[in-house]
């Protein structure tokens, strides 16, 4: 059995112009931002504006649209020539492109998304536009420090959370893409192809579960308690199986 470490994130070899990103973003700040629909997954202000969406609907902020629908530019993207240039950097089918805005003091609670890793034939890209040093982005127990203009792949099938404890909103350009030969060449130049594996249906490794539990405990938030309990039970079950001898 292979001991290949699964790739849960990558810093991609692109550096976009922070000043141009902020300039385009300034054109959108007075538009209507749609509150995120997963209201049980966050506290505080978490809003989005779509740039590339099903039928070009700016208010449709769903991550993965109906596969038979047309994905079109929204009127918001028409204003943003540089952001459009950034999106066009990715020579693969674009499913959605959104700017996600996490307000001061807001928190996205620990959760998993459904089939949004590279091994699922689609993938999520984060390009920070505005952030601060008190934003905590935790993915599978690891803290990722994403800076403006950088470009990151994150496998959000794994437990992740975000807290904005700074004095300014955190705003990311988030692009969901469909894989193709171009993206294969990019990703497999940065990590072995076999490291993009489907997440086990039930569990992560005991070591990963321990890391996630410790990360959640450090957050010391009531919202994390249920997930800590669930993961603790999962860890105990794994440890019992490891110590039980077959009869």
C-alpha cells in the first residue's frame, strides 16, 4: 500500500497585481452583495458577488451550478477588466467565479464541502485581494497564510474554517474550475499525480484527526464543540480497531 501523502493544498505559481485587484474590487463595493445561503455554517457577515455564474445571474452565488446550464459573465465582471484577465489565466472550463467577503469579527465554522477536490475533476482556487494578519484559515488542521495576489488551490473536501479577527474585511476571488489537460500539467508539476486521492469515505488518518481536534480546541469556540465530539468518537473507533486482534 502506498504511503503517498495526500495533497490538500498547493500554492500555485502565479502572482497577480494587488493594486489592480484592489482597483477592480473598489468598483464593486457599492453593488448589492448576497449573504451566503449556508447560514448554519457561519456567524457574522459573509457575503458574495458572482462574476461568472449560471445564466450570468449576479445574485446566484452557488459554488457548483447545474452541469447543463450556461455559465456566463455577470454584469459585475464587465466592470473588472483586470479580474477578468486573472480568471482567463486558467485555461480550463470555469464553473463559477465569485468574490467572497468575510466581515470583521465573522467566522466560517469548521465544515466540509462536497466533491470539491482535484480528484473530483474540479477544483477551487483562492486569490486574496484584501486580507489582514489576523485572518485564520485552517484546512485539515493546518494554518494557511494567504497573501494578496497569491494563488492557492485548497481541497475543501477536508475540514476547514476561517475566522477574521482583524480590523478589515477579508475579500478573496474564489474560482471553481473543471480539470483538463492544462490543469493536469500544472498540478502534476507541483505534486505527484497519485497524491490527488479521493478522501476516505468515513475517516482521515488518526494523526490528521488529532491535528484537527487540536486546532478546533485552540479556537475555543462553542460552534466547534459538536465537531470535536464527532471527531473524538471517530478517533476512538480507529484506535479500537488498531488494538483489536483478529480472532
